[in-house]
């Protein structure tokens, strides 16, 4: 299985640069995971494809304004930091650009000294471990100085920070949004619950590895990045009850998929927290999820490999090419897809 097997041609004009005013107005491609049959509608109609007793699993992670700009104190040269993962207290793993300006022992200042850090170590992929110093509350300072870490394919400035957050974002720690959830409004979630569909809430903090290209030809040789997850006992019980009752467990986003599949043992979701490097590609035997609400992903990415595992590569690429021909909007601020078994929907 080669990385090139997951390529499709995408015109640059179809990469969505900004979110729609109405979150639920995005288009929605329904894909029957078994037959490859497609149906086209709008996201607000997702409720028509969910049945009473089904369980919708959402990721409550919250994106932090993780992109900060400063200068190296010794040379006054400009430096950009992207916070990837909090290791302990004020120590973070970061991506520094340009990296040559951040050697071990260097001090970097932000916001005229409101925040500073010292480079403590250089790790895999050239990432820097830094330790911050400041007076006050770190999160408040970061909110004042930082910008949302939009993916590199989005070149337009985001006018409203909250549009790169889900309406249910709660637990801070992500370097990127779980973008499938951007289509939901509180009103739509209320309608879903009124229909008798359970909503379970888990957390997985999305890392920068989500956007990193697969650099190996053989898919099986790719090493997945590590991400922190948390599943509370009450939420695990909701999901397990639905599964044992023969109802569908539907993940909102690939982040929810990775959490559920990493934490399922012998058919039962385990509560707890930790880190996962799970890599899902065709041939994977799903343990928990039955359906997936997701956006359209980059060619040759680990995410298009994951969705191909839930259906199959041919069905996914055919659906993607159909979406391209119909000028769907792609990637983080783009349209959505629901991969399910249409034979089980009302």
C-alpha cells in the first residue's frame, strides 16, 4: 500500500479560506460505506440520517491561540513559535521558525517582555522544548499575544477567533481544531438530542502532526504523532450502552475516531487518559465506531487513509472526485461528509 494510492487532484480554488456565516449551511455528502453510493444534501439535514438510540461522539478540545511572535534577545531577530504540547507546568514542545534562531540556551521575548522563554532542548523533527517565564496567568497572556494556529493552506486572516472553535469547545490544549465539529450549532445539537440520539463527550488534543505530510512511500512505515486523550467514565458508559444495544456509535471527526479506537478493549470503551499514536489505514478492523462525520482531507494524508479504512479506498476517492466535480469546499472550513451504512438509517 503506497502513499500515492491516496492521491486525488484538487484545484486550489476549492480550498475554503473562510467559514460560512451559518455553520450548518455547509454541503454534506452522504457516503454508504458498503456500496459507495452517494447522496448530496446540506449539513442541517444530518439529523435525518441519525436514529433514536444512536450515539454521537464529539471532541470537546479547545484550540489555544498557540502562534506567538517574538524576538531572540541576544540578536533582536524575529522568531515565531507554535505551541504543540504542554509537557509539564511551563515547559512546552514547540515548533520554532526559523529553527536556526533557537539554539539551546537562547532566550526569546514576546510582547515587549510580557512573556519570555528559554530553549531547553531540541527533539525529534527539530522541535524545541522551551520553558516560559511570566507574571500573571499564562492562559490570559497567551490569549492577549497569541493567534489561532490556522493550517498552512488557509492564507486569509480569520476575523473571528471563535469560528476556529466548535460551539462545544471546553478543554484547552489543541494546536488545531477538530474541524468536523465546526458544522454544529447549539440549536442543531438540541434537535439531535430531542430525537433521542445520545451525545457523548470525549477529549483529544489535536497536534501539529495532523498537517504533516506522509514522507514515506510505504504507508506502513509512517510513524504517527502522539496526542493526549481523556475519556470520563460517565461518557464511556453512554457509548458502551449504545454499542451493546445494537445502536450506531458515530464519531464526529477523525480525532474522535482515534480516541474511541485507541481506548476500546474487547469491544468495550475504557475510561481514562493518556497518549495515543494510533494509525488507522485500510485493513484496520474497527472496534467501536459505525459511522463518521468528517470534512474532506488532504491528498495522501493520514486522514484520507483513515476514512478509506472505514469504507474503502475506491469508494472514498470516487466520492472525493465527485465532490471536486461538484465544486464542494475542501479542508478545515469546507464542506462535510457522513460515512455510514445507509441500510440502517430511517
